[in-house]
């Protein structure tokens, strides 16, 4: 019976999903957040949401441009403030646009909408927002982009803040076979060089 061994990128994605679940479980109920995390090897985007009384995690697949829209509607008794925030995320060089994030609150529909767009390595360049709420430079690690104060009020009248977190361009994880071959090759070359030096002496 043959058993398939998952690739390193698949294992990394599964590990990230497990970490996501632990983060959601450990987060206090009053700490509202939207987390958008690009998965290793451009395999997709993981979403973590705890907002307006709703909590969920999901994962999307990757396209030429990664575009994710999240719509969250508050249950009865929730009220939402009207706001519209935009964010440009720059590449580490500080000039080119890597990601865009747009978050809108609607008091009429008691909902918030978040739209995340990320360029692909082979995709077309992105055009940033002309007057963004904030601009940050990506680091490859999870980054808190902003905290929207009193974005909503729960049925008891308690104000809630919303923290926006993204992780952009996660470094690719090398396949175990490729890493093993690389290490073996380096060790062989090192041994060969030492052997030649010994023969010369």
C-alpha cells in the first residue's frame, strides 16, 4: 500500500492553519480582529476573523492577483459606525506596492467589509490608494496595520475596537529533498577540498 507524503509547502500550510486556530481560541472575546495571512509559496491566503460577534477561519487559493473580500454582518443588537479606511503596503524597498487593504463600516447594514488585494510574483503591478489612511512597509512577519477605535457597539452598549493584521509575502519553504541534496553536495565538496589539501601536504 503506497502512502503519499505531503510536500513541505503543504505541511507549512497545515501548521499555519493549526496556529490560526490556536490564536482564535486564545483571543479574548472583546478583542475584535481581522487577520489576513499570505500562505507559504503563494499557495493562498488564510483569514482569521473575530468581529461583530462572529468568529471564523478560512483559506482561499491563489490567483494571478490575490483578491479576498470579507463581509461580516452584526447580529441583532449590534451597531456599526460608518467609516472607510484604506491602506497601502509597500515592498521592502519602500517604493512598489505589494498589497492593498480597504475596510468599510456601514451603520445601515450593520456590517463591515474588508477587501485585501496582493500582487503575485508574475502578476501585474498594483496601483496604490491616492490618499490612504496609512502606508506601511511589509516585513514578512505579521503586522498590525491599524486599530479602528469604537468601530461597533455590542448589544450591551460596550464599544469594540477592530485590529487589522496582515502578513505579506511569506518566505517559501524549501522541499526536504532539495534541502538534503544541497547539504549533501556542500558536505561532499568540503570533504573533497580537505582531501586535496591533505594530498598536497
